[in-house]
């Protein structure tokens, strides 16, 4: 999948500073597809630099971004289909350093005193996963205390043992879980993060 007209315009507007797209690969077919996907994307925009790694993440392929703002956010899989919009926003945050969060959320995240792992189980074919994914990306990019991982459960069914989910999206925050897009808005996710920390 390559950017549509809307995504291309958004990226052309927001890609100001260089963003390094760190791609973690193995020898599998998924990694070959991820390399092809990100090579094409980075080839379309001068501000994007693809950096390939062998291994280094629990589920491969995986991607992280490094730019003006770098949070502890990892996407395990290929953020295509419905998740392509999440990738566009994530790239924009990394390039500009600007994160769209309410002032109350920003303050609350700054007050966290311990690390919190946030794991979102999703699929790129789930339209309701996108809103939840964008929320956790924003929070992860805004707060160094959050360790955000998004796992495409259709690509890594073995992750169901560790993160049991009958439907997506499903959020795992510490020992707490949230299933579905309802109740996974910014305020609800923040409340669970604060509870866990």
C-alpha cells in the first residue's frame, strides 16, 4: 500500500525534520513485505530515512521511529490498510515534535513516576482499531514513562497466548485490559495508565 492523495498531502505538510524509520527484520515473508512497504514509502519522501536491523524485537517485522520526538513506541507488523493513518500521524509527530493531546492529559502524563507498559492488540483490517492506536501513539510519543507496543495479531497469532483476545482492539495496561473502541478514548486510557502507575 502506498499513500493515497490525502495521506500524501498530510505527509508533505508535516514532514519537516528528518525521521529515521527503524525496521527490524528476520528472514520471513512478513519481513520481506515490510521491507518492500517501507522502502517504497521512504523512497517517496526525502525526509524519511530507512534504517534496517536484524532481530532486536520480540515479534518481527517491527518498526520504530526516531525524529524530533522519539517515544518508546513499537509497531509489530506492517501498519497498512486502516492502520496506515496511524503511521502517517506517528511520522508527523516524530518529524514536528507536535503531539495532539489535551493539556490535562499532558500534565497527567508528566506526573507519572513509574514506567507503564501499554500493549494494543489490533489488526490492520479493523476500522475501530485506528482511533485507539492513534491515542496510544500520541501518549507514547508524549511520555517517556510509557512503553507502547502495537501487535498485529493477524500476523502474530502466537501473541494470543500472552495477550489473549477474542476481538480487537484490546488494550493491556499493566494488569488491566480494555476491549473494543468504546471506552478507549484518551481520558479512559489515561485513567487506566494512572491507575497502574
